[in-house]
C-alpha cells in the first residue's frame, strides 16, 4: 500500500534545463519583437537610415498624390513649396514618434486593426500638421484630407513592401499570391 514515488519525475525539469529554457525564451522574445517592428513599420534596422528613407518616400508619395489630384482637376491642398516641405517633414517626424509609441503599447490592437488604426492616426497627424502650418499648407476640406490619407497610405504601403524586398531580399506575397 505504501508505494514510494520515484525521486526523479520525468515531467520535472532540472534547474539547469529550466535556465536553458528561460534563455531560449528570452532570445525568441527579443527576436520576435525586433521582427515585428521591422516588418511592422521600420524600413531599415538602423533608425537614422529608416528616418531618411521614410522622409524620401513621404516626399515622393506626397508629391505623387497631390500631382494626381491636380491632374484630375481636384486639388487637395493650398500650399507653397516651403509649406509642402515642412508638411512632409512634420508628417514624417510626428508619425514615426506616434507609431513607435503605438507599437510599444498597442501592438496587439495595431495587428488586429489590419492597418486601419494607422490610417486613422495618419489622418489625425495630417490634421495636426494642417493646424500647425498656419501659412503655406492647408487642406481644402476634411473630405480631401481623408481621401489624401487613404491614397497616400496605399501607395506608401506598396512602395514600402518593395523597398523591404530590395533591402532584405524578401519574397513579396500580396493577397495570398504565389511567391
């Protein structure tokens, strides 16, 4: 009736095995966080290079969207050249700061929103830029600001995907297509 239990339970880990497992989990967590930031919104692993690339892409896409709108005789903003440049610089700086905070504190919400939260933040940042730049840059109406934000986001996403592909030699899969 008094059966002795074996001293070594096969389901229990030794202290050494627990330490190894803990180190492995720490490494995996660090790598996962870095990859989510890199794949989430960072264009480059070096933050200074990321900011330069981000500013260049924002300048290009900003000009393309505004040019397309003028081309179809539906201008989105009233602006001057210095106002345009300041608006892009402000957009880049504020948006990067806000997105870093969002990825740090709202990662799960950002993933579940599938980009809609980013577009909403961009609309708010663009509105803030419009308010900050009293002269030289002003959206004609809120509906044009929203239209600009959506078109800008889509074009920037496409450019960013291909830039990451070029920088990291990744295969790009869009909408479940073939690699």
